[in-house]
C-alpha cells in the first residue's frame, strides 16, 4: 500500500521526535553518569601490569567522580572470559574492561570466539604501550642481532627462543624473525614471563622475546644483552638498542597495548566522559610516571584515535599470524 504524503510526513515527524528523545535521554545519561558503582573488569590475575593499570583507573575514577569503583579480576581463556562478561554487560558505562592487544590477535588464533572485538566493544582510551625485547644471556658472544643470527646459522639445532606463552606476542615475534631470516630457532613456550626470564638468566634458553616490564629489573645488571626492540621507535630506557624495523625486518611496528573498553552500545556521551577522565590520568605527570615505572610507555589516546590504532594493528597482526600459521586449538 502506498503511503499518502500526509502519512509520510507524520512518520517523519515521529522518527525525528524519537531521535530527539533518545538523544536527550543519552545526554541525560551522561549528565547523571555515573549514578551507581562502576566495575572495572580485569580479565587476568591480580598482580600483573593489566591489573595494576586497572587499579590505577579505578582509583582515578573513584577520586574524580566520588562514586564507588571496584576491580573485578576474571582470568581465564587468555582473557576471553572476563572480556566476554563485559561484552554482554549493560551498555551504560558502569562495567568497563581493561583489555590488551590479545583482543585483536585472538580472532586470528582461535577457530571460534565468543565475541568480535570490533563489534562487541567501544574503545575508550589507550592506557599504555609495551614492547618486546629480543634478549640473550650475557654469556652469548653476540653483541648485535646480525652476530647472533650468524651463530645460529653456524650451529643448526643449537639455539632456541623462549616466549611467555603459545600464541602470545612474543611467540608471534619469534616466528616472524624465523620466517624472515630462516634462522633455525626452536620455540620454547613458557607459562608466563617470570619463568621465561628465570631460565634466560640461568642459560636454559638461548634467546627470548620478552616484554620490557618483565625484564626491566635485569636491564643494566650485566646478566643479559638486548639485541633489538619491537615497536615503531627506540625505547626510551634503551636509547642505544635498535628497533627490528631499523634492522630491516617488517611488521614489527605494532606495540603491545593496554586499553579501556565498554560495551559497543554505550552512549557516546558516556564514552566521551570516561575517555576524557582516563586520558587526563594517563597524561598527568603522576600517571605517566607510574606507567613508566612499570616499564611501559604512557598512552592517553582517546576513543577515536584508539579505534584507528586497533584497526591498523589488527591488519598487521592478522597478516603475520596467517603467514606464520600460528593457531590455538
């Protein structure tokens, strides 16, 4: 049935009224937000860098908004359990997630995922960046990556590389190095960075990709040599160590990152309010000093820029994971 001109006009007015009403409701939501306890979900155990950043965020929001903020650690399934809980939470800004780079790597690693990171979440703010260092024990005669690779070529089957877990960034970086150099390096996965560092110092593993935060306490100790660093730029605390990109290798530019997310349907005004407050925390002298003390680089990018970074990084990670044929059953 064809609608009359009057009926079409009436429907148009109704749609406009509904749109204005929803916009007013969202504005009111943002004005009143937060009006109850905020839950900061950390999908990893207490004590790590993600947990520390989650607690920093909770303390900042509680102090700024005079509203109770609690941290809820929900570890399991490489972060997917806690992340999925937030994806299914009410989209009102009262349940937020502190997520890491694994969120955008996981879709390329798992045959099935409980959520699509780009459809289930709205990025709020980037908290911090991390880089992996390529490290060898101090006893290794190599003083740079070229010399190390020459040793590996001269002694097939002798050298290996450790990672802080299967399908982690350090595993992906190791497979990228192997693919681009042809190096005969056997992968030795560990259950976390702490046991990896212990075995690296003890000489049980001959090289490793390990995150800065986990090995920072041993830098300058004379126990390890750092031959290269991932990321787009040299690391602030290691100005003399070249990046993998400088050394001629490709796709090592993306950083590991820690960021804050909310369910996708959260009103834009609420997202912006959260984004503004968290960005101020990260970029403050006190906040950035705390983040750098963890061996990380302070972020501070707000929702729009963080979303762009995620999409760019996702394309690179997806490409290298497919090329290296890394997967989790």
